[in-house]
C-alpha cells in the first residue's frame, strides 16, 4: 500500500499532465488531493517534522523533475512567523498538525495594506495563494507553546523561485527561500 505522500505525489503528477491546465481547474484538484493528504497525520517522517529554535523550517518532500510542482513540509516552532511575502506561482496549504494564522495583504500605491482579517487555518483545512487570487501574505504559528506543521504544494520549484518579501512601507526585497534539507536527493536542479 502506497503511503499517503506517495499517493499525493502520484495524484499531482497526473494533475500536471492533464489537458486542462487552467489555474482554477488545477487548484480544485490540488486542494482535494491536499485535503486527503492532511486528513491523517501518521505519515510524515520525523526528519521532516523537526522544528528549529530560531526559524521556521521548509523541508522539500518532493520536487517534480520538470519543476512543475514541489511539496514542502512547513514546520513552525512555537510563536514563529514569516515576513510578508509572495510566491509568484499558485500554492495550496493544508494544516497537518496544530494550526496557523494567515494575514493577506495588497499593495496600494506604494503602501502595504492588510486585506481582510487574519484567518485561522485549523488542522485538516486548506487554503490557496496565487497571483490571480491574492499572492501576498504573512503566516504564523497559532501556538506559542506547540509546534504546528502544514504541507504545501506549489506550481513550481518554490525553493528556487525568485520572489519577494515586503517591508511595511511596501518596498519589496528579492529573496529565494531554498529548502531546509539541502541534501535532499533531487536538489541537484535547484537554482
Ligand atoms: Fe506563503
């Protein structure tokens, strides 16, 4: 029996091969696959669930060899948060363990404006980002005393994509996130 992760990767591989590559169709299916993946929490290897005392971790679980998608475990230590950032490709986030808060932003002129209220994403729930639907957000662990983990799938090799972090005055700074597991076997195509 294939593991949930192997089934997920197989589903994603089929999805990026299908004829209808419109973002809405891809996201619908990617959300459904992600929902199924995070419905149970007994498959993530310990080494990809380790928090770091200082920074949140992003472990590459699988990278498509043609860079059409990548799967990452995002591990939050207590109280950790991201800067405001974008992705430039679609992404689906599913909470595997704990919970997280997401705040979306829009650029208005040269200012960064919070868009709507902060949203809590509970275990088992999924959320999406994309340049078409809203691509700028900051995310934080919902807990100050526990680890949370979400599983992300992106429409590209997210660790190698040049994207942006945003300062409060709206100024952007280029960044490439990389991955927390630089020895992952298929990272030879990184960058
Ligand atoms: Fe993000």
